[in-house]
C-alpha cells in the first residue's frame, strides 16, 4: 500500500486534489476523558473556571476550523458544520466527546473531526487539572466517514 502524503522519492507533499470532484463529506470521531467521580461532579456542576463542557465544545469547534494550521499536510477546507456532543458518563467515569464535521469538497474531514475531539478533550483536562492531574485522554478514533473516492467507513465496535 502506498501512502498518499509521500511522492515516489519518499518526500512528504500535500496531496493534489484539484482533479477530484466536490462531494458531500462527513466524519464522526470520538474520545473520552477519564476522571474520578469527584472530578466528574465538578465538570457537571461548574468548576472554578466556569462551564467546562460549554468551553470545551467551543474549543472543539475552533480546533476543527484550524486543523490545516496544526497538521502540516491538511488542506484548508470550507467547513459547513461542526457539532460536538460532550456527555458525562458515570460508568467511565468521565466525559465522552463526539464530533461530527461536514463539508462539500474534494477531500474529507476526518482530520477535522479528530482534531475537534482532541481539542475538546484537552480543554476538559485543562479546566479540571487543578482538581485532578491524573485524568487520562483515551480512545480518540474515527467512527465513521462518508463521501469521496474511498467510500464509506465505519469503525468496528
């Protein structure tokens, strides 16, 4: 299998998508921040820095919009929608983060969805680290993607 971000000489390059048709694209990614039940209660009740989940949602949206500035070979994309769901889950215990990103373009939005989740998880950590430095960010992965030449993808459960 050849990797698209390397040319025949093995040099990194941005993939040329100019000849690809514009199609509807969507990607969904997930991740979670594992924490103690006490820290989870702070996240739900408003920590000293304010609305943890609301701020993390905005950070995730900003992360998706700035993906091409953070990941060297990503194309800047006209993102049509970014939605983040941050759900407290006592069974973890922690916060489950899911991001959905949509565009109509020549390349997919998988990296934007993954960046949104990563940024939101990091923001949850940042806002709660005074209460618990041992929190863990885990399971960041692509759940689904649709559109484009490679077709649809769905992660195994």
